[in-house]
């Protein structure tokens, strides 16, 4: 069993439209003066989005993809990121709740749906500032010293 605070490497299958959506969201936050990488934005989304909202985004994404199936289903990348165990557990609970409603979705799909969701950028920027302070990037020595 993964502890909530444990760092776990997780990979997600991203299609070209997913990569573009994450890039647009990252740039929107950078335009607000935040020094964020796309992995930071992805972790932010997993942290601040409540499970019920994740379910709603996944359901809306399923409907959208059913209306207009993508003509290009080529995998663009395997997006690999370090996540806290609690965030993976949150994703898994959402997947389980969707399965209870006879909706087949995987962890990757739920995560991808967050990237495509219509976010309130000013509110997300405020959350990003708090998130960055609470979860410093451990790759840098200054963050490791804290």
C-alpha cells in the first residue's frame, strides 16, 4: 500500500490534444507571473480538484469524445511525473466511483479530463501560489534544504 506522502512515479498516455491543452494551461499561468512547469500544473490540478469535480470533468469529457471522436489517436507521449500517493488514491477513488455508475474510465482518462476542463485561470493562479509554497520542487537544492 502506498502512503499518502510517498512520491510515486506515474505515467499517463497523452495524445496531441492533451499535450496542447496542458501547454495552453501552463502558459496561461506563466502569463500571470508564475514560474511553473507543466508537471507542476498537472500536480496542481490533481491536488486542488475535488473528487466530485473530477468525476464531472471525466463524464463531460466522455460525452465530448463520443460526439466527435478524434481522428488522430496516435499517442503523443507517455507523460511521467512524480505524484504523492494521496493524489493517485484520489484518482483511483474517482475511477471506482465511475465504475459503480457503469462508466468505464481509467486513471489516465480522468487525469486527461482535468487538463481539458474549463478552468478559472485567476482562481487557479491563486491556488498555484499556495500549492508551490506547500509543495516545493524537490529537484532544486534550495527546496531540498527546506
